[in-house]
C-alpha cells in the first residue's frame, strides 16, 4: 500500500467553533462536506485531540467557517497551532474578525467566504476522530473569494522553509512534518520547537539522504 | 439561509466502482475523504439513486479512483451521465482505461492519479445518500498529475454552453442545472433531454430575467 495515495484526496479548510459555558474555542478542520441532500446533511470529522471536539460533543452545536484564498497564515497558526486547553483563542482575537451567529457561537469573518451553523444529529466514533452528522440551521455567503483547498494552502499560504538538501558532510536532517522546516544535526533536542509553526520534536521526522 | 453557501464546500471527484455477480459498474462521486487516521478510515457518501450504491451496499466492497486534472469530459459523461441500470458501462469502455485490483473490482487508470480499494465497515442511512465508512485494503498512486477538484471540473473540464443572456423579445429561458445549457421558449417539452449532458427536463430551471 502506497500511503501517499491519501494525499490525492481533496479537502477544503475550515474553522470549527464552539461555545460551552463561558468557554469559546475553535480549531482548523479539513473535513466538512455535504453528505446528503435530502435532508441536507453536512458531516464534519474532528480529531478527538482537539478541545473543540469535546465542546461540540458536549453541546451538539458548532459553526463551520469556510476559509478562503484570502486567509493568511496567522489564521491557521491562531486556530491550528495552539490548543484551547492552553490558551483562550478568543481573548486576543480581534473583534473585527468574527461575529456571533444566531446559535450563540462565533463564526470567523476574516479570511473566510461563508459559514454554517450546525446542529449535531448523530455521531460515529471512528477511533482517532468523531464523525459529526449535522443539520445546517443557518448558512451565509460572506464573500465571493474562492474557497481555500488544502492544496492551495500547501502551495500558497504555508510558508516554505528552504530545504537544506544534502549537507556537504552528509549530516542528518530533521524535517517538520507540519510545515516542512528542516534542521541539520544528529540529534534534535527534546525541547526543540519548530521556529516556523511552533510544533514540537514529536512532529519532526529524521531524513536519511 | 443562503443555500449558495453549500457551493463553498470543496470536493474532489472520483469514480466509485463495484462488482456484484456478473455486473460491473461505476459512478461519479465527490465525497471520498479521510475521516480518521487511527484506524485509517475513508468515508464515501453515495446517492441511493445510483445503481453503484446498491452494489456497494450488497457486496461491502468498492474501489475509488481519484480523478485528475487530465481527465476529459467523456469520463464524466460515461460514468456520471448514464445509469448502470440502463447500460453496461464496462461493455464499451476501453480495456486500456482500467485495471482490476486485488479485490476483483476494476479501477480507472485513464484521467486518474490514484485509487483505493475499500472494505465497508459500517453504513449510516442519511436519507438521499448512504454514508459508507470504509477501511482501505489497498491504495496506489498512479500519476503525479494534480487531483481534479469540483471547482477545477466546473472551470476547466465541463463544456461551457454560451449563455443566452436576455432575448430581444424577453422570452423565458430554461437553464440545465447540471451543465448550464440554456434553452429559449415558454415551456420546455416534457421529453426534453439536454443536448450537452443528457439530463432530463427535471434538471432544468426557469430563468426569469
């Protein structure tokens, strides 16, 4: 099995937001699709490691904002590269960048082109992820900017760290699986944090060239 | 609710193939995604109106071939604009355009860049569609050509019938929802078939300009 085939599947990119009590949170997801037309059904798969997952599971309500090609990398860093367990993502998030929908949950208005308010009708436990089967209760188009696909993000939004290539002395290279940053040296320090995307050592892979 | 927001969701495009007894069939779908990583899970939503749907439901096995940007409109017409109930889609399909995977089901090799063999682990009835929750049992990359997204298909592969615009006499225009073909006249005949995509009257909408 050539698992690189998995990269041939196409995805949009979205901010999934939720509110539970006084906690407001959101994360980046890539799996919002219309799975049925009658009744109109949107499915969303969320990694259980995301705090937003637990909030959507508990409340049965979320918003999905569709990221557009006008989004900048900061949107992905803000909602994707830090956890709602550690930080309050809406504490320092500019009020001009989001609004609150009728369901009481914020949706993102900067770098997005539409949003959906979703009500969870059913869930399927898929192991690492929960699949939320949802009924849209509201939806709006925000701009006519094209939607950002995962490929567009990889090619145009994600910073491209220069690849080290082969070092003259044939040293080991460690590459960040998240953003592609490469670091040269035999052993990556345990407390290493990627200077570009802030991911830890666990997200680096050893490249043997 | 502005239902145009639904068009902001992004999709790839795929040929889903199945074999049941002596019947070999396939249809175009847009909803194959990785919904979980551990265990690796691919979900596929198929419209119940598709004959392939019934075959996958009965056999629990299918292949999903990822359509690439090199696909031509004929691939979509062949698998998307006719039903396996009426025709044998593999009877006249060139043998050079497909191969048979280990699971005994064909996968498409022309205009595609990868394929997956899927085993159905669970199904969810979503009304118009069934969601098939699948484990990939095989997958291969076929070419490095980028995957065809639904937007790419709309912009680059689907023929663009010239819009009639406004007629001098202000006559009614009927537009095919599938391909955009426009027909001028007060009443579309009941047996009208779109000359471009072969869809029936039911898929036309009346345009009041």
